C-alpha cells in the first residue's frame, strides 16, 4: 500500500513504496529481482530554496508588486486553501512522526506551525549563512544530482508514435525498437500509446470510469526553463487546446475525472467554468497535494497569495448519469478539501500515483485512463508524448 496512514481529512503516501510494490517480481534473464524507483530522487531532507531566495521572499512579503492585477476574491480563496492545507498538514506531521513515518528534526528549518515572525527570523539567519557560504545553500544535492543525471541520459531517447500492452499478470522488462541500449519496465495488464493526446480517438477504444490528467499547463517559468535547458523542459498546452481534447467521449455514466492543476487563477477558472462543461462533467470539488521533506517540512514556504505555494491542486469533476442511463455511482461518500502529503520526486512534474487514494470512489473493476502520462500503471491505459519516459530502467534500482 502506498497510503501509509490517514488523518481526519488527509493522508500520507509514499510514491517510492508504490513503485516497490509494483516491481517486486521482475524477471531478468533466469533471475527474479525486486526493483523500485531510485531512492535518491526522494532524498528530500531540506526545503528547496535557491541561494538568496530567502531575501527575495522577505522583500516580496513587504513590497509585492504584480504586473497583472489578480481578483481579490481569488486571492482570498487561495489564502483559505493555504489555511486548510496548513491545518491538516500539522495533524499529518504529528501522526507521521509519532508512528515513525516521518523523521524528527530537533530544530526544523521551517515548521508549518511557525508564526510569521519566527519564519522571518529564520530567513534572516539563513541569509547570513548563505553569505558565509554555509552548506545550507546546497540543498538536497543527491536528489538534484540524480534527477539531472537521468535527464541528461534519457532526454534524447524519446519514444514517439508507438503503442503496446502487457497483457500478463507479471512485470516485463523489455527493450523497445529504436532504443536497444535501454530497457523499460512494463507493469501488469497495462496499455500505452505514445502519441499526441489530441489524437486519442485514433488510438484508444472504449469508455472509462476514472480519467486522470496532468496537463502541461502554460506558465512563464517553464517557458524560461525550456529556453535555458531543453532536457528539463516540456511542450506546454494552451487552455483552449486542453478543452478541445475529447475527454467526454471516453466517460462512462458516473465517471470520475481528476485533473492536476497549478494555483493559477486563469487555469483554475477556465478548468471549472469552461473545460469541464465542454467535457460534459460537473465540478465536484478539489484536493490538495502538499509536498514535504522527510521531516514533514513544506518544500517551500507558504507565501502570502499570489506567491508560490508548496501545494498543488487536484480538481475533480464527475459525469452525471441521466435518468435513463445505467452506471455506478461513486462508491464512497465524496469529500472535498482532502490533503494528500508526500515526499516528492526531484524529477520535474513527477506526480505521485492516485491509484489507491481514489480507489474508494470507483468500483473495483473500474477501467482507468491517464492522459499526459509519463509513466505506466498496472491495469491502466496511458496516453501521452512521454508515456514511457519514467519507465526507463536507468531510473530504477534493485531492492536487496
């Protein structure tokens, strides 16, 4: 199980343990080995702060100037979301440390219970350490290095215009045409299509009970990153293009749709008020994914809106049944504003799988589809340009 424990309105999950459970029996020649995602990419022991970022954060708090005026109601709403996340994170960290799932730090760099004065005091102290050349400025070096090594070795080996499946109940390790230098892991009963998501109707047949999307939302940070480092970036998508993806044609009556979304006002508003209606689904709520270190600290500070936040949103919609349609209702009672906490992967946009956390809300034999997928899941159909990217064996290690 990837869900290590739950609280009243939250849970703590392990992406690495999920991968270990999937790939515990992999046939390699005459041997059977257990594999998992490289543990170094989850070696997140301090918040991700760049050199001099603390100074910038302090200045933003007192001299915030935005080129684009944001809606005050949205800023208030985002602030309320941050309050929800901080409150539940406090319960998650306490339970996680008590039961040994999270390490205890004598002097945490940043606590979600800290007052603004305490945070500013730590910022000032940390600024001094940066100036003195403290090792604090060199954060999560193993995780960063492992991620950079993987990007350098894999970004030129993109697999496109290919499809396949593993119809067996066991994991397969295979080479693929055009990349005989690498091997890839294929989970049981998976199906994949390396193609443009906009062309999904040419490749995927049937309808589904759960659809998860992680769209490449347009943002300025990624545009700048693409310009500086091709292997670390990706192709972005406009909101209009996302709405044109025929998701509604692949939904069973009562189907659940989950969309990973940034905290952008324009993205959220367009998704809920324009894209969901285009897909024929109704907005039913949102969850929050809070990224924490091994000590339970947020990977970055909770900044006053519209500043950067340590959480992302999972926005949910549902295709309602007509009176004359057959279809299963969501099994469990739906609850919004749940908080999912985990130690994130250092790989950009490497989201934790939602397989087990959404299981209570779909039927046991549900058909599941992921769009803009970057890895494969057992029993799922996965579609996207980079659908095999994170199945490359160079990203995995053997479990002794």
